[in-house]
C-alpha cells in the first residue's frame, strides 16, 4: 500500500487506498479489522472504516500476499472521560453536581443517571436531584466520529428515614411522675429527636425517652434522623392530671380554748378529690373535705391540710395554734379560818398559770371585793365559805373553798362617871354581855387584858376606855368617858388642933374662903357642929376623954 486518504477518518466513512497492483484482493483491514471495500482499479481501492476501530495500519490482502501502509489511519473518537467528580454517598432528594474534565475533540457529552434520578446535561457537568435508587452515574464524550468509552461512578443513596411508628407509653399521666415512651427502630435512622410538652424534663437520641411529667398537657413527638435529614414527625397526645396546688390559708381561731369545738376550713383546691387534715396531739376530729370540726385538746401545735387526687398530694398548708386552757384550781386559800365578827381579814392564793382574773365569794354579810390573788374583807356575822376561782377568756377553774367560823362580839360597854371633877373621878363600866370587861386606860381600840375591871378612879383629864373580850378572844365595841379635872383655886385651913380640960365645947378657927364657901364635917369621933358653913363655928358635944376629927372643905364653885 503506497498511501491512503484521508489520513484521519471516522468509522463508516470511506478511505481511498492507492497501490501498484490490486489483483485478486480478498480483504482490506484497518487497524486489524476487516472493512468493506471496493476495488476501483488495479491501483485504487475504496474501503469503509469499520465501526469500533480507533485507528491503525491499512492492509490489502491479495491471493499473492499482504500489502500494508507505512502509516496508520487515525479514527478521531474522543478519549474516555477522566474520573467523575462528585459525592458517592448521597441523600435522596438532595441536589448533586457531578463533573469531568473536558475531553479533547469531544463536541458533547452523554450522561446516564440511576433510575429515578432527574437531571440532563450535554456538558462536562450535570446537576441532578437524587432519586431513591443507588446505581451508576456514567458519561461518554462524543463527536461526529462517535462516543468515547463510558466513564462510570457508583453512587449509594441514603434515604431520609421513614416516619416512626406509633409511640408506646401512657397518654394520661400524673404530674411529677416518671414516664417512658418508645418507638420501634426506623431503618436507616442514626438518631432520634424527641420533643416534650412545656415543663416536662428528659432528653434522648435513642428509640426511647424517660421523662418527668410537668404540669402541662400536650404532644410528645419524635423524628428519625440521619445525615440526610429528619423524618415526618410522629405525635402522641398526652393529658396531664396535675398534683393539687397548695391549699390557701386555713381559716379558724389560732388561739382556741381547750375543750371548745372549733371549725377550720380552706377554699376548695382545683382538681382535688379529697383532703387530709392533721391536728395537734390530743385534739379530736376527722374530715376529708375542705373543713374540719374539732374538739380542742390540751396541746398547742400545728393544724395542717393537704389536697389529694389520684396523682398525689399537694404541699402542706399549716396553721399554728396556741391553746389557752381553763385555769387549774387555785391552791389553798391562806388566811384565818376562825375570825371575830367585824374584824378586817386578808385571804390570798398563789397566782394560777394562765389566769387573767380571780372571782372571790364571801359569806353573807361580809364585805370586800377583789379580782386579784388576794382580798381584804370585813367579817360579817355569818360563818360560811370563802371561795375563789381563777378565770381567763376560756372560762373559770374549779372553786377553791376555805370554811370560816365567825365568833360573835361581846356587847358594847357603857361607861359612866365622866364629866368635870376637881381632883378625881370614878368611872364605871356596864354592859359587855358575852365577855369580860377590861380597863384600856386612854388607849382607844386597845386589846389589853392586864386589868379586868368595871370601875376605875382617874385623877387626870382625858378619855378613858373599857372594852369587853369574849372567851374566843373577840373584842366588842369599846365604851369611853371623858374626864376633865379642874383643881380648886382656894385652899382650906382648919386651924391648929385644940385640946381643953373639963369642957366639950370648942370654937373652930378655919380660914375664910376668898371665894366660894366652906363646910365643916365630922371625919372621926362625935361632935355637934353649930354652923357647918362658918369657919369659926362652935362645936359641942364632944364626950370627955375622947377626940374628934373635923374637916374643913372649901369649894370654889
């Protein structure tokens, strides 16, 4: 073969081969592949470039031998594209771009995508939306001579996980309880996202979640996730029954009296089905409602209440109560139990704890009042009981009693003999029945028993007293008399003593008063006084051998 023309030709196109002697030609090959040919003449053959040949020497085979060209025919088909660039692990539905380097001589490119993918391109890159199927992305470079060898990239599709199945777990729950919710594993999911109602606590990225229930109802939701995204949400509606809230303030007396009946109450608590009341030690009463009636015991303490429902109990509400007891019985009454009528007596008790006042009661006819721990009283005529109770706002104690015996007084003493005297006076006491009369001198209210007497001579002015005392020692009303002693303003002089023989007659020699008058009296012996008022009267009838004593008394009026 001397030559061929053209030197480069596409498959299916003709090439003119020239040579010296084309006799008995049996075959023509191009690049070793038999080609259709026509012998035009002894020196020319027209051959068609066979399909699939990329080029090579041109050979003419005759019965006498093989002639081969010195050069090679070039079939200008584009080379196989280089490696396809792009993600091999892709998410369903995502947009992906794949590309190759430009191939020399290519005028277009043919891209092939896995089933279900969408996208077209005749350039060196293609943008596609990923379908559900994995497979191969392939590309050939094309020109008028044909298409290159296919370049392939295997891609694996990861789908967004399917919606999780039904959520298992309780849909009617109590506030504050621990609950677990689960789903079956979702194919292709690498994690899970749980969403809880407001106020609930708990986290999880697995197929189950344990949560503490809050106060709000709502929906528990979950999605299955992987690198491609999140599934459609699965929901479970949950209804929360909350714990009852703390009851409001407890209404009722905070300072009740022991033994009284008291009622305590609260406002109804929303959602509560019952109430639990607790009372101080020793109190009695029960209730499961919003109020309780109780009999107050001896102990102070706390009244508490909680509201309950099927989910549990509320925080406690407390009322501090201080019990005021009725005072205890007073102790022994101190004071005299046997007393004299009319005397002043004081009776007392020790203070009683918790008492704010005291009530004293006296025998009939006694006088005195008090609201304290002691009473001053004037004893009446009647025996009986002195009693006292300790009081406060809760009531009165048991009565404490002291029996008292009243001794009567002697009768009043009447004193006579009072008035004015020149030198002395005799006082006489009468009365005092029921007792012995005692001389008290000038002491009013005296109680001296030194002198039992009903008559006394006094020589000094003053008021003098007698008083009767009974055998029981009770002093009666005193009697008194006032004496005024007025000494005389003149003196009396009877003259010198006289004696004579043979005669029983005498003439007296008394002094003559400067005022007033005088009076002769026979003190001892026997004599006749002629004129008793005359200082110088005659005295006769004195028996011989005897003596007589005469007294001259001067009175100034």
